[in-house]
């Protein structure tokens, strides 16, 4: 280790730029599954709650079952995709994203339960789910 050669300032800057580029590339590769998941979760739950809020009988059961199936598939896809890279999901931002989604989803489910058939309320709460998850994904996708 005593055979170190001095590095010129210009060469050091090139090495630092390369390290920054590699770091940014690694971070981008890590966060795209998260962005994809939050967008897909928003679309699936938004469309599912809208369908549940506007249908009855067998159609309601199909919407309910479809929403649960798609959500479960998304969670499985996400878990498989991020295995080994889950430190990011333990961060404060990710907790805020999921909490924001949950609050809007709970509001939409409340509309399904207590104001079933209300086109306006179902549309607003379903759009709110989509808006919140898109904002979270946009926040995460920024450089």
C-alpha cells in the first residue's frame, strides 16, 4: 500500500465525475421499480374503487376480486423485483408515499361503503388516489 502515486487535480476530477455518474446510475436503477410500483398501485386501486363504487351484484364482486388480485400481483412483483435492495423502502419518503396512498384509498373505500352509487364521490376519491400516487412517483422520479 505504500506504492501510491500522486493523482493530478484534473485526473482526480475525472475520477470523481465517473464515481458520481456510477452512483447516479445505480440509484436510478434502484428506484425505478419503486416508481413503477407506486404508479401501478395507484392505477389499480383507483380503477378498482371506482368500479366498486359504481357497480352492484356480480359486477361488484368481479371488481372487488379483480382489485384484490391485481393488488396482490403488484405486491408480489414488487417484492421479487426489489429483493436485496429493500433499504430504500425503509426510508421516510417511501413511508410518506404509502401513507398518502392509504389515506386516499381509505377515503375511496369509505365512499364505496357509505355512499355506494354516488358517481361524483366515487370519481373524486378515485381521482384523488391517482393524483396522489402520480405526485409521489413524480417526486421520486426527479433527478
